[in-house]
C-alpha cells in the first residue's frame, strides 16, 4: 500500500505540474493541511475573510445533453435595470468571484454559474467538452436567468472569457441586440502553451506530453486523487508560484488551491486540450463596438500578459488595464483594481455604447 500511495503522490505531482500551466492553475492539491498551524496567519489581511461563503438564489438548469448547471442569482434592491453574468476559469468555480460578488452586490443583478464538470454543476458526458459546447451552456444561462428587458454585461476570467468569445461567434445577434458591455480578465484569444513558462526544449517537451500524460493519469482517478491529497503542501506551493506573485495572502492561495483540488483529475485532463486549440480571433474581430474592458496581469504565467495586449489590438475601442504585481488570479490578488474597473464598465454599459477608450496601467 505504501508503494501505491507513493506512486499516486508522484503521478499526481507530475500531472499537477503540467496541467497547471494550461490556464487557471488547473491541478491543485488540497491545501488545508498547509494552512493549518502556519504562523503567517497573523500577517494575512484575508485571514478572517469568509472566502467562498457568499450564496444567492440557486437555480439548476438542464442542458440538452443532460448536464445539470448550477446557477446563483443575487438580486439587487429595487427593480434591476442591468444584469451581470460572471463566468469562471479552468478548475475553479463561481466562488472565484468572491470579492466582486461581495463588493458589487446591490449595484446590479448578478448571475454566477459553474461551468460543466466544475463546482456544483454535474459531470459532462464524455466527448462533450468544447468551446462551442461551453458557449451553448452560457447561452442557456443567459436565456433562462436574464430578463428580456434591461441591459446585459458579460464578465469572464481565463476560460470563462474564452467561453464568452466562443459565444460571440455562435450568437452574434445576442451581442448586437442585448449585450451592453464585456469584461475580459486574464485571458487569451489564442493558443495557450502548457510550458510552465519554461523556455527552450524543456518547455516544448512539457507542451507535447502534458495532454497525453494527464489523460493516462485520468485513467486511474482513485489512485491519483489519493496522491493529490497526500501532496497538499506541493499543491499550495505550485498554486502560489503559477497563480500569484510576491508575498501573496496565504488565505487566497489556499482558497484557490482548494478550488483546484475539487476538480477531478479526469476533468482536468478532458478540458486541457481546449487551450492548445484555442483560436478566438474571428469571434473577437466580429464583436460590435460596445463598452469593453480587458484586464491583463503583468506577471501572469498561465495566460501571459502579451496575450492581453494582443487581444486589445484586436479591440481598438476597448479600455485596457494592465495590473502590475499580479498573477493569473488577479481577480483575487488585486481584487480592488478588478472590481473598481468592473464598476466603471457597468456604468458605461448603463450609459450606452461609447466612442472613446483608454489604455492604462493600474497602480
């Protein structure tokens, strides 16, 4: 049994290391044991933040291929004139928007959902994972939870933003008629290489073997999950390295690692190939000139900031904010910057389409 556990731990560590590079700190290990007993808690500004505890009115909707999508809605006081739909990233769940949910409550009608096979949504049938399919899921969330009257703003992080771009290609009339604003956070419109930021031949090797290795690991899910649980400290360290920068809050890192760890290894393996094949250029260039916000994180190791800069060049009327000292989980790590610019996006959406744009670096 000890040899079995050792193999599971090693295999899980290898799978986590490669998968995490694709997009969204993908394969975390449970981080609870890392956080318990650490002396850093007293210096952590988020030690007492009730991360992941905010809840709204729950909805369950069934897709045409039988997936139960979990959706939550936060209604504002009074009659809402605008709805904001938030789409989370790879190996995360709707709780990743904790701070935006906390600070934007009451300003608009807020809709959060778990993508198929993530969070509280049910597992997708084999072979059903693609960006067109994820776009179809998002379209159903919009059709069933957003009032026909009133403005609509779409906000996505990482894979969630890629899902939004795919929706723009599948449902251009939705963006022409109903969408009043778009927020794209730490994402990419093109191929995301699984190289862990490793230059040269080693990085190219990681890119080639990651999908096959994860697929092989996924065929032994019980063994691998046991190894992931055994490697919680490593999961914490890798999540911090690839999703955060500097002296990141231990609570925020552990929270992210826990969301990663809740994503089964076979789900990680099934979604990973999406990012190497990602190509949303046609969808992006076809977007109408509506209020658009692009936020890039200067130290993002998973969807490099260069991708955000290139994305903005395809959206010449977009407002671009580049956040220094932030990694892929900028929505947590520099949440105040992300939220403040989303507030401005919501206001611009309320005021109608704009004829100006800005490029700035956040402070």
